């Protein structure tokens, strides 16, 4: 077991483990750590805890120190530089007529590298652009091509539900999403209804799928016969979120009425084994 703290460098970004050493740290503290990219500023997302060795990447790097007032001033200065660098890079992209869209700029905390994030439909020859940027900023330059989902995560916004994008607010990693999930969740297959701001299938289809898979084992199928407090009926609709069933029920006066019941109010009728169809008892 290793004593670690979880450090996050971006909002809703991935959490990385570091050793706290002898430093007293709590969730929410800002810290300075050394990473593969150099010295970085981050926030403690997970307080001190012990985790199995298989969950950490060895050798485990140590937290250098808690962030000081001076470190916060450096961070603020870097953010101002990022804004200027963004405008300069836009000018150079236009100058070279490159088919790319600049998304974000990030200075490493120590200023030894500037990372420019962009999207493009294919490969882009940006060698001349890198030369121009290196001549202006006189530091290491990295241009990193990202996908449309990463673009949405960086820019942020509101989803079709009216809430902040899941990828911006809490999703650390993107997981595969398929049209099969939309079908199993009984959603409209209209692309405009199940696509997010990025144009891809909405991420919520993925993290809600486990609930739907669990509920499918408890809910009756469409067309299945059930026993309700009002009599026997045929299922015409199910609402897994509300855990309710709408059924066409045969009443005592031999008329049918569509009624809604909670899952706990119904019983699933035994399925008829006759090949000719369902039989009444």
C-alpha cells in the first residue's frame, strides 16, 4: 500500500497520484508538483489515502510544496500570457493558411513549454508555424491535435438537458458510446436528439447504461401480459426512470382501459407455452 494524494491539473481532468511526503495536505489545497512535462501547478482532488501498488505508477513522484502566494501570481501571469499567445498563434495560422482550428493554449507552470491545442480534419504540416512561434516566444513549442470531444471538454457549454456539459463538469475520461445504448434506453434515434455539443453521441448514454441494464431485468417487455390491481393487461410502455408501466387492462365489464402502475403493483404473468398463442385461464 502507498500513501498518495490525487492531483488534478484541469477542471474535470484526470487525477494523478503523487506522494505527499511529510507535507500536510487536504482536499482543495493547491500544490506544486514535478511531472513528465515539467513543474506544474495543480489542486488536491483526493486527500491523503493508501492505495494498492497496482493502482500507482512507480516510481511515485513527490509533491514539491504547497502553492504560495508567489506561485498564484505566477499562475495568473501565465494565464495572461496564454491569452496573448492565443491571438498571436491565430495570426500565424492565417498567415500560413493552415486548415486548423485553434482551441486552447497552455503554459507549463515553469514556462519551459507552451502547448497549442487544435482540431483539424486531417494531418496538418505545421512545421513553419512552429518555427515562427519558437522565434517569438523563445521556448519549447508543442502543437497537439485533439478530437471534437476534447474540444467540447475544453470550451465547455450547456448540453441539451440545460446543464453544464458532463465532460466539463465531472467526466475525467471519455468512454465508448454506441447507438445500441440509445436503443436499449428507448430513445429517439434522431441524431439531433442523441448527439452532444461535439456532434458525437452523448456521454450520458454511457454512464446511464448500467442503470438501464439493471432495470431491464425487472421491467416487463412491451406486449407482455401482466397482472395488475385492476385485472390482466398487456404492456404498451415502460418508464425505467420512474419505474412505472403503462398497460392496456381488461376490466370486469369487458372493456379495455390504458392505465399506469408502479413496478411494485404488478406481477408478471406466466408465459404461455402453446405455440398457437397465449391462453386465458
